[in-house]
């Protein structure tokens, strides 16, 4: 066994963070559509969560925002003239397209990619497949830049393999690690890779909300990564209909523990049997019943969109939950019940990420989990490694470059384009991302 640790790679919120309600089935996003957002506060909240993980002893990295507004996307749709003219015309004649081009959704790094650690991969490298996210237009713009971001953070091709996204076809609709859970006895040992899919691409889907992840996408990811210990499980249809757009809204796991709502899987008994069949350890299943926490309250509180982490020197796991769990009585009772017993979860830490929550993303949405050995950790881009000094620099940067109030109507302001590019240009220097990282820099 090689010693390894689970690092977190958090998405930094972009300057155009707004509540445009672009994701059907994401109830929080729909409820807050049109409200003013606070991009500056969103950055501070995200950095505070990163600082907590850093202080708890886990490696923490920063993934940069994508270039927004995406002027190239708008030009491809026929808008012309100067960049400012493109923004103004789109805002005047096609505001939904402008909202799409401005979405700060890459902040939710759980959707950035699916990751296979070197201990699970056939060739002994860490594999990443950036998600194509093609179910929603605004997210389908992310794949190429996500691959560039991951290659900047994990540049050593002898240790890391950053693949291109899967083909952008409905049969291979891929939402990344938001539908993937890895279980293991120890991070450095071979584990179980639980791939949760919403629909079989060869069968018709007629649900109220889209089933974003296909079985075929995860089968392709498993093949290209050579990922061992694979279990493919179907997400419960009734969960999707209740607003569980990603399975991490009702399920999270770490080490031997799978923590989930009874409505997470179409056949939860089969999932448990399949996990046991391939695990080289005894998994622990912590199931929350509908009676203890109705599915609607699970979705509202985002109890399962918490981060479940293993801390150095601690046998029991820690749950990093959104503040909304503490404010939702039944969700809070479940959380406190976990730590009050002798189960695998020993404590709960609450974090305030309300700007993300109002757009439909909790603590788990903001991070991509990557298991790394000491040598692999040393081969990452040190400029993106979180430190208290980097936090201070980024807070100062955001304070100078981000607005503290932004409504969807403000996205049509050409000045926001200039502000965003100025901020991102400075960020490439802060994070040591090299030249030409963003399209506008080339």
C-alpha cells in the first residue's frame, strides 16, 4: 500500500456569479431566479470553506473560474461587432443566451471531472475525464476550459492523464464526480468506484426533469481510466422527479462509509450487495429513512451535499455541512444523531456558503476530490495550492475586482466584461497559470 491523501480542488467563484435560474430540476436555482447576487461575498464564503479544510489538515487547491462572459459562444450564434457590441446585442435581443454566456457554474467543481486515483487505475496514473455537461446549455460550455485547468494543476503526464471530455452526444451525457463515489479501506488502497447513472441512453426518458447522467457515459469513463472495483447503480427515478439533479444531493461517501437517503437508488439492496461483492473491506452503509428526513427536506437542506472527509489522526469521519442543515430541524436532528452514536461519522462542521446554496450548490458541489500520493502531490502546480497567504491575496483581489451586487439585468453591461477580464488576467499571475490560459489572453 502506498500512503495517499484525499485532496480537495475547489472552484473559485467567478465575477459574473448571478441567479439566472438556468438549470431545470435544480429547485434552489429556480426558486432564486432573478434575485440579486453578491459575487464578492460568494468568493469570500468559498475561500473560508477552503481555509477550514486546510486548517483541518487536508491538501486544498484552487481551480480558477472560466472566462465569462463567453463572447466566443455568442459570436458562434451570429452576434457580431466589438466584444461590447456582442454583449449589448445579446442582452437586448436574446437575454437568455447572454445569461448562458455569463454563467459562473464552473464554480461547482464536483462537476469538473470524474477522477480515478492511481491505486485504482490500470496504468498507475491518476485519470481525469472532464465532464461534457451537455444536458444544460450553460454548462456545456465548460469542458474544454476545464481540461485546460486540470492540465495546469496536474501537468506531469507521467503521473496524470487528463483526457478530453466524452463526445458531446446525448448518449454520453456526463456530469462528472457529482454522480461518483469512491469507497476504500484506506486512500492508498484499491477501492470501489460507485458510478450512479440516471438513464440508459438506449431507452426513452419521459420524466418531468432530465436525467442528466447516462450509463453509457460512465461505462466509457471506466474503460478509458481502467478503473477497478466498478459498480454501476441506477439513481432513483423518484429522486430525480423531486429535484435530485445529481446523486450527491442524496448520497455522499468516504473511506468505508456510504451515507445516503433511502430514495438515492432505484434498488438500494442491490447496490449494497454489489459494493460488498467487489470491496476488499467491510463497507458501512448509513441510510436515512423517509420517516426521519423526507426527501423534500433532504433536497432543501442539502444534508447529503455535505463533504464527508477523513482527517489525519482521526478514526471517525467528519461531515462538512451547509448552515442550512443546522437551520432545518429534521436535517439537524439526523446530523446530530450521527455524531451522537458509535457510527463512522464522529462530528459535523457547519459552513456558510449561502451564495452557492441559493444557486443550487452546497459544500460538496464546490469541490473535486482527488486522491494523491506524496509524489503526486509534489507534482501539482504549487501556485494553486491553498495557503493562508493565498487566501489573503485572493480576498484582496476579489475585494478590488468583484461587485457586491449583481442582477441578471446587469450582465448586459459591457463594463462587466472589462471587469471580469481584468480580474481573470490578474488571477493567472496569482495562481501561476501561465500565458494564454484564457481565450481573451491569446
